[in-house]
């Protein structure tokens, strides 16, 4: 498992990153930036506080953003939650170098499924991301890879210091 910061600092940093994800999710930013911000905060929470804070950030910050009352966020919430959950599961079980492939791949599965299914006659739905779906998926994959790289670098730095 990942080496985290010492015990008193882990709680402060983990709670800070969770609250940062909530602030990003509630902020009046475009939907894409808010989703990317929550995903990045989840990976940073993993890098600093381990899996408990990563799950907390990935799964509780998006529903708390419903406070803002954005209907587009409500529509995309199941997609974001399932993608975040699968990303964190891929990160946990594929930790280190395999996570560079497993976590972004699992995170993108719900996004790709929704993009394909929403174009079928039976599931035709107008989603808020219809015009930028390809960009949405690509940027989420890039943020996932960047977050994992940051976690690996921080883990190796802590291993060298101890």
C-alpha cells in the first residue's frame, strides 16, 4: 500500500482535500472542470492520505455538490460516481505501475458506455456533455494518469526518506 504522511497530518490533509473537492464541485465552474477537479482531488487524497480519504473524496464530494442546485450535475452524477468508484477500485487493486492502465481504463468505462448508449434509439437522452463527450473522456483519462503519477512519485520520495 502507499506510504502516507504521519498520523496527525494525514487527517488534516485528507479532510482539506475532501473539502477542496466539495468546493470545486459546488463552485460556479463549467461542469467539465468541476468533474475534473473532484477526480484530481480524489487522486491527491489517495497520494496524501491513502484509500480511506480517496473513497471519501470520490464518493461523497459529488453528491454534496447538489447543494448548488445544478440540474446538469444531477444528470451526470450517476456517471461521475460510478466512474470515480471504479477509478478508486482500480487504483487500490492495481497500485503502482499497473494502476496507470487499470484505474483510467476502469474510470472511463461508464463514460464510454453512457456515450454509446445515449445514442441508441432505446436510450436516447440529451446529456449536458453531448458536444464535448470525446474531450470529456480524454481529459478524465489524462487527469487520472497524472494523479497516479503524482501518487507514485510521492510514494517513492517517502520510501527514500525512510
